[in-house]
């Protein structure tokens, strides 16, 4: 989507993305090697009753869905950051994840040809349980 196509209140949805256990384990082994992400036996006796995905992996999945659905072919070039991020419920292997993004703010920068988009991303599993909630800012290169 082009920057001009975004408007406040707009809802963008994408998915599902089905998370495989081997993908979950590989990510955890490489980037977040905590026992509740990497050790199925220990995780069974832990507070979540089994393996859960890294929150950072859930962010990556949401990013993939948004990139494919809304940012492919756009003028998007960077993000200055995330306003907040929450992982209210765990993600498990075989979950079917979908993203819902709501556009919160759309404006042009005052000092240079750049679009600024603030949006809230929520990731839900197959039971409509929210597993990720974040608010991000995206920057778009615009022509004068």
C-alpha cells in the first residue's frame, strides 16, 4: 500500500500464519534460548504447561504478515520504534495466527518529504485470543 492509501481508523487484516514446532524451537535455540522455549520436557512442568514461542518470534510473525499485506510496494523505509509491546497470552506450536492493524495517525513531516504512520498491531490465535499487542511508527519516503 502507498502512504496515501492509509487513513485514521482503517483496519488491515492478514493471516493466518501457522507456527510449526520445529520453527519455534529453531528460533528459540538461536535467539531466545530460555528453557520454556527450548526444552519440551522441562516446559511441560512449567507455568505454561508446555513449550511457548518467544515473544520476539511473535513480533517477527506479525511483521511478516504486515509486510506482505500492507508494506509490500510501499514507500516505507524505516521505523523509529515501538511505543509499547505486550504479550498477553502465549503462542504455541500449531497456532493459527492473524494480525489486525488499526491506523492511529497519518501525517506528513513538517521538515522533509516524509510520511509518518502510527498504527496498533494485534496478533490473535485461532481462538481469537490476543497474543501480541503493540503500537508502532512507520516512516515513508515521499516526493515533494
